[in-house]
């Protein structure tokens, strides 16, 4: 058995500030300066951001050095919590905020299709968690049992003016540690009264299908008939746990009206509101027609909220579309995998899985517009991940011959003058957990790459292209295609647009889209690995030959992934790259062709 101590044991054995400094990889003098010498107002930048529900939220964002320190502390505390859960078996399934594998989606899903949904908002959630409370938890809770000087140091690192700041990297994990006592009490209260309970940061929700809502949790004002307030037991437990309630946000939602939990509708299925969908659709319509869109900015003032219009960013719209698509995708997957939990809802899922859903169609249109039509650099699309490794290294190692493809940034480093459409690396799926693949390539309809999928990608872009009314972009999209059976699949897919033989230097299909087949140079077929010199291929690796017919390596040979990531990427400076020069010349020719076309009025 290993005698090496865990991070939790190291914290429990620590007795001083210097011990904490060592655990956080910082010099004790630097830690002392940040905590006790630097002025509090110099450690944070304070600003307001608008709340979804109206009004403004104060954010205290730490400066770079403090943020780095807090991130290290957050990471160590997360490790401690993981060890505690693994050792004790005690988890907190009711907490959904700032937790791996949890989100507003998992929080809302707990309360789907219920007769009653009761929402409670905790008042000043982060500021109510003081340094004294943090210190007390770390000392008195037997799961931690930290020395008082260690607990004091941690509290000082985490707090600003004695309170947990909203905007600090370690505030989420510490807030969940403090609120775990509240979750324990409220989970038991919910269970004893036939309700479900969850908490997402300061947002508490109870729900039930009982005919009458339990009075221990909430009671209705008989005079008004609709005003609800906290039941005595719930109010007492919240107060006992050190929190207070924002009574203005307390509300009961009935099955006969829209029910929302953490901003998502939960009546029948978990979904975003129709108003939000319409807003996102309007933003996208404006973007693809005018290359801009405006959003409302609300600023509170003494005379009421001041509303103004400001330009929205592509990043903002990307996040909104990704959110809508993720909610819809998870719902559809859950219905397919667990139909017993969604009676009568199978008809909502289209049988024709080849046709994109409405949310996917909007997301795809946005990505085609921003990545293809109105891109800010030329885009090169390859058949797979390994091709990107080959081409990027070929350009870097041939920079003197092809200055058009590479430049130096302000720091003097070499950077490509184009972008690749990147493929997501495969991830392991946990048992019974849906991990949707929201990679750009998947959403655009190119699957995992390869000839047939690239052909589909081209046809998808062709169908979207006429819908874009904004001024055309300055840069082309170039598909680099193997000149083999996979390449012929692409050529066949686009034969109704233009016929390609494979002997062309480049072919412009429509708009700004080009295909550059690998130069045959007298060969009958050519794949991208054929561009490497035979001498380099013959080297092999680890005493094994390369086998490009398979992706992964095994005991007998090295596959394409091993060749790309472990051989080419690590030995690029020692390899011969002249075999790639004809391909790079053709890419430059396609760039020149579109530059001339774009310059034409």
C-alpha cells in the first residue's frame, strides 16, 4: 500500500501559513503580501452585470495574481471533496450549481411534469458566506478537521472584505461546502413531505405531484389565494443554516400555467422559453442579413431602468444557440433512451433523423455563416484530425517557401494565416450518462470526417449559402481532399455542382468554396500520407512499422494517430517536407483566385 499522503491528508497535517503556501505552490512571502500587505481595493475589480430577472449583480473579480491563487485553492478543495465522497460515500445529489456533470438542465429536469413547483431565492448568497463561517466549517467539520491557522489562511484567500466574492474562482466550491448543511436539512424535509428538492447556487426548488402542497414547506395566503410564503419548518431550517430568503422572489407555479426552474420550462419537457427562442432567431436573422444584431442593455437608475441598444457579438449569439441546442438535444436523447419516463412524447421526436431539428438548423446556419461565409481568415477543411497535424507542420517547416501561409504575431511567434475546421477528439462516455457531441463538425453535418461526410458538408453549405444576404466575406473555404477512393466519394457528391477529375490544381464550386485535390504527380491515386518521403516512412517507431489502414496502434504496428501525434508532431524538424510543396502551391493558387474574385465589384 502506498504511504504517499493525499491532498486532504496534507491539508489536515498542515499547521501554518507556510504549509498552506507549499500546498498551493506559492512562496510564503508572496502569499503574505497578497493577503496582508496589498490593499483590499487593489486586489479586486468591481463592476455590475445585468441580472436575467432585472436589476444589476455586483461582481468582484480578483486581479491576475489573486485569481491564480484562488484557482489553485479551488482545485485543491475540489480534490479534497472528491476524496471525502469516495471515502465516506456521502454525496450531495441535490446540489446542481458549479458541479461536474451538473447544470441548470439537470437541476430543472428533477422537477419536470409536477403539479406544484415552488421556488425560493436565497438573499445575498455569496456575501452571506463570511470568512468566519468558512473558518468554522474547516475546523469543526470532522470531514476536514483543519488546523485553525490553516483554516484562517484559506478563509483569507477566499474572501474579499470578509465575504465570499461573486466572481472569485474558489467561491463556487466553497459556497457548496457551506451550503451542504442546508442541502442535508432541506433534502430530508422534502423527503418527509413527498417532495423533490434541488439547489442551484442561491436558487432553491421544491416540487410534488401531491394534491395539496405540504404546509411545512409553503403555505398559501387564504385572502389572496395565490400569494405563497415559506412554511415554518422551511423558514426555520434556512435561518438555522445561516441563510436568509429574498421574499420578493418566492413563488408557487401550477401545472395549469408555465412552470420554470433555473430559467427552463419544466411542464412536460425541459425546454427554453418560446420568447428566448424567438429572440435568438431574430438575432440570427439580423446577423445573416446585415452582419450585425443589437441587444438590449438595461441599466438601473433613480428614475427606473434605462434601456439602450448595443451591438451584440458573435460569441454571445454562439453561446445562446449552443444553449438552446444542448437543451433540445439532451431532451431528445433522453426520450429515445428512457421512453418509459416520457409517455406519449415519442411522437415529438422526428423519425427522420437525417433531417436536422429546428434548433440544430439554426445553430448550423450560424456556424456556416460565421465559419464559412463571413470568416475572418481562410478556412481549410481536411478529411480528419491527422491531416491537420500533417498540414500545419508542413506549413511551419516550409515557411520560407510559402510566406503567404504563415506570419509572425506581435510576440514574434510563427502563426498560420488560415484556420482549420477542427475535429473534436473522442471522449469516454460514462455509464448511463449522456454526453452530447456538440463539436462544430458534428453540428455542420460532417460526422467524424472522411470523404462521404465532407461531401455532405459541402452540400449542406450549398443549401445555406443563398440564405446569406450580408456582404460576402473576404476569404475562401478550401477543402483539401485525398485523391483516392475517399476523394472520389467527395467528387461524386458534388458532381451536380461541377465535375471534378482529380487532376485539377483547384476547383471553385460556388461562392467562396474550393476543392484542392492532392496532386497526383503521375500516380493513379494519392493519400496525404503518400506525401511523406519513403525514407521517413521507413523509419517506423518503437521498432514497429507504420500502418495507415488503421487509426490506432497495436502490438504489431503504429496506426495513423500514433504516426501523426507521436512521430510527425514530435519530429517535424527532422522530416522531409518537399512532398507537400505541390499541395501548398495549389492552396496558395486557390487563395489568389478568390482574392482576385473578391476584389471584383
